């Protein structure tokens, strides 16, 4: 598709307010489809299809594509340009307000699961990932994000963040490709990357412990420059004695910082501190 020609034909420009940077590099588009591993039996949820350049490629590989687009102008173009593509359903809406299990209810009646492929606007990246990992999770996600965000998501203990934990609890992230700003119109001021996250059969944190796990982790990262015993005491508003006891029981040095802990160490802390915070009625 000639992106610039299509924009001129319909008389529109990408919306800066919606973070629209349209991917125009054919090689990157092909790399996303290949890296996503989409096959002929797959149901794909595409987020932010824009003019449909990636949507066409996905539709040629997948069994069914459900494309969610917020911008009504783009929806009109998609409906026109993809009118003869019978395995694409276009939905106008905000993905942050749409539960995938409800959005895909009709398709999931005949598919065992679904995959996500998305060129996420930078300003909703974290919120969108958290949303997709809540409720009925996809089998895998292939998403375009800011390069720095991709590096944070794939980080190992020593450089972990709350975002990395939020993803790595549920799946294993890997780099698909790096994307220069010149691959978009208009060009963003930052470079991007495509990552793929393959979901585990079972999360690394048991469902029953996840609320406590993320509550404790949020407290730990709330003042990540501080030593862990201080950030946890302040963030959870529990006694210093309770924090030190939980750290000792978990085998975690009280002087460490949040970014150095592994998921397994956070689990052990949540098992002790989560209960303490709930008993105090202070878990947020």
C-alpha cells in the first residue's frame, strides 16, 4: 500500500494527539508478520491497524483478524480498503476499554486462543500491556514499542522494572527486530523495536498470590533508589520489624534495591509481606 498516496486520497493526516506514526517500511512489516509466527489456524487481535498495511499481511496468513482502531477516520478507510477481505472484522473503539474475552467472544467460540499483533502508541504502551495480561491472556503478543521500553521489558535482574515484572511473570519476551524512526510517517523522535512475548502455560506467580505480588513489587519500586527495607516499609506502611523479618525469611539482603531482585525473590517476599500488609489493611 502507498501510505502517503492513501492519506492524500482520503484527505487526512495522522493524528499527533493519538500518537499515530504509520509504518511505511515494507521490510519491517514483513518482519513483524514473520516474527509473530501467525499461521493459517490463528485468530489475531490487531491493535492500531491505521490504514491496514499490516492488517492485509496478517489476513493473508491468519484464519481470522479482529482489528481494533480508535480513530473513526481510519476506521472508514479500513472498511473501504478491506471491504473484500472476508476474514477481517474491524472494530472502532479503545482497546483499554475492551476486554479481549468479550471483544473476541464470537471468534473464540471456534478458536482455542488468540494472538496479539500491535503497533502501540507510545503513550499507552504500559497500560495496554497490563490490560492484555489481565483476564484471558493471548497465547503470544508481538508488539511495536519504543526501543527503551523494549529493553526494559527484556531486562534481567539488576535492571528490572515494574513493567518487566508485569510482562515476565506471564511470558518470555524476545527481540524480533529494531526499527529506525525513518520506517514511519511521520517520523517519531525516538527509535522503536518489535518484541514477541510467548506466554507460559502457567504464570510464574500463582494466580492466588498475584495481587499480593504486584502490591509488594509496586511498593518496592515506588522509591527504587532507596534500599529495599526502606521502600517496602514506606510503600506498604508496615512496621520495620515486619519488613526485616520478611526479608530475612525470603533470603533477601535488606540493603538491596528493587531492580536487583528476581521474580522468585519477589514471590518469597509477597508470601510474607503480602499477608502482613493485608492484615494491616494497607495493601493498595
